[in-house]
C-alpha cells in the first residue's frame, strides 16, 4: 500500500516519534510506501507532500514539533474540500491515511471515514482531553514543563512575598493544571470544569501568607469566575469555531492584588508547554501508538483510533473517541482541594 501520514492541530512533543514508528515498521515489516502530507489537512486538500521513508525519519525520535508541519485547516469549511481531498489522494496513489491529531483533526478523520476514505487515527493533544484513551502523548511533557516552572517560581515568590499566578493551557479540560499544580505544590488550582469564586481564592492566598509562605495559583486558560465570561484574547474564530483564549491569569492577578493588598504577578507559560524534546513516557507512548496504527492500516481496520487503556494499546472507533471531551471529574478536583491555602 501507499499510505499518507499527516499531523494536524497544535503541535506537541511526540509527534515525530509516531511518524518514525509508523514508517519504520511499515517499510521494514510490511513493505509499504509512505508519503507525508504537509501542514495538517491542508496537505491532502492542496496536494502538499514531502518524501517520507526510512531516511527521512532517522534521528527524529527526540525532536519536538513535527517534521510534517501542522495547521488548523478544516476541509469541511472549504468549498469542495472533501472532493479535493479524494482527488488528491487518488492522484498521489494513496490507499489510506494515518491522521495524527486531537479532537478537531480526528473529527475530520471521522467524517472522511464515513464518506469512504480509508483512515486510521492516532490521538495527540497536550490537554489529554480525548475520550476513549487514558493518556495522549504530549501531555506528560507539558505537565513536566509546567511543574518545573512552578518549582522555580516558588523561590522567587517567597523572596519577594508576592502571589504568582501561573496560567497554563487547557481550553475546556484542566488536566494540565491539575497534574502540574499537584506535582508542583500549588496552593490553588483553577480549572475550566468548575467556576471559581474570586473571594474564596483571595482567602486561600491570605491564608498562605499567614503561614509565612508565598502562594502559587495555577489557572487553566479556560477557567472562569462565577457568573463570569471566559477571558478572550480577541473574538476571532478559527476554522473549527474556537476563540483564542488568553488573559485569565492577568485578570486574576489584578483581582487578587486588589483584594489582598499583596503584590501579584502573572506567568503565562503558553507555547513553552508545547515545545522542546518529549519525555521518556511520551516517546514510548507515541512509539507504541505508531506501531499499532500501522498494524491497523495493514489489516484494513478503517475508522479506528489507537488508544491507551490501562497499559495496553487498543483500537476504538474514531466516532467513539471524538464523541465527547474527557474532562476532569469533580472527585479528582476534590483531591487537590485538600491542599488549597495550606
């Protein structure tokens, strides 16, 4: 078979490890041929390709980002988008696609499968919010980056007796905030799953100061105050209908400074969480997912996504994986609340 590979949506550490595993096993074990589609769904939409063989994937295991490039292109928002994809796949002699991405990328893959395109999906998102899989690669790296930042911020916060608000990624799911906050010893963690009371947060901050320690508040970018609005960078929507978030950390710092009388500063980690070399966990997970993805393609098991359940890599229907987001259960948040303000 001739197999196309693409990476869509936001980049994350581990994408190259998937590409490497798919190609190495696909060529060496099955004798398949590969073509890389550049920049997400824009590649098959516009016929943008690059060679993808053993030579092209050597040395990419530890590299962050993606050698194929990425974008947030949605072919279903473009006139004749599906027809153009089918025509370009046929022109390239491509028999099947491996789509590596998150909710949006795999949502497109699900629809294309229903329209007759041979697709297998691989779950990728630093937010860890895809259903049907316990973990997505990129998440562990993002959490470790955020945790290290929090570790460093503790000492400077205590030196200046100030509150530090750390804004991390997480539009609708607060997994990064929860894990990084717990691992980094944050004094308050705020998630999109539960609106927060600013007065209560200020109380936690004051209590922390009473213990002669400076507070660290971790807030996901999609967290919202009670009866409040999500803080937006602007009102523009991307092709999947998402607004650009940003600003909740600064807004919260200003509120806390006004309410406590203590200086508060904001640190926005942003794309630092996406960049750089993947952790060992993410390299291994991404490699295992890639190996199973090429097995699924070889067997013609279309419309499936490879997933991690417990310690096993299994196959689940793409439609099941993208049906709903996996958000933080309130009982998990309750575990973290034990440490708030202490």
